[in-house]
C-alpha cells in the first residue's frame, strides 16, 4: 500500500477475518483503491486515518455492504498500525470498502453492533501515515475531518 508515495507494508489477517479480508483483497485486485483519498483524520481521543471511499467524503463505497463483524478486539483497544473496516454506527452489516489505519493506540467503545473488524496491520512504513497526521486536520482547532495534507492511496497491491 502507498499513501502519498510512502510505501506501507501490510500483513492481512485472512485467518481471523476471512470475509472482510477477502473483500479487501478483491477490491485491491480490481484496482478499486488506486488513487482513492483518505478522507478523514482524527487527532483527539481517536487516532485514525480513514480511507477507501471513492467519493472522498465518507459516503461512498463499492455498491454493496456486508457483515457480520469479525476479529474485534475483546478489550476494544486498537493498537497502532491496525487496519480495520469502517462501518456506520450501530450497523454491523454496513462494511464495504472504507477502512481505517490506527496510528496511535485507540480505545473504540462498542456500540449496539459491536466493534470494528480488524483485517490486518501495518508491518512497515507507518511513518508515511504519521507524515499526514503531523500536518493535522483542516480548520482551526478541528480534530476530526479532512486532512490538511491530501492523503491519496496511490497503489494497493496484493502478493
């Protein structure tokens, strides 16, 4: 995976989240993620960079959704480097193409649907995400929104 040209090594957890990982791989093989923005950065309380929306505004996806949730941390703590599927609040069957990269350990309390499906982790190159994080979120005093530095998935390939 590459964000703004910085290579990120990724290890996927197909054995722990087979459905979500297969979906991620399928979309990657179709070049779905190429040149897709990371549209959301959170810098207070929750520390994630959210990507995978072809519309770039948080409303887009692959044209379908799926569930149930898989491989959710029992303690609701998502470690730095974790890649997890984004979904709508209280809807376990709303996963699609959007995912988030945790750049600093984050507690994400469960809602009525549960937690978030962990599909893998960044095994190298997390500094590429941190370069985006360091520039912050657009707007004065804003901690959740569009990154100041446009973050683009320029390449996502599966080996």
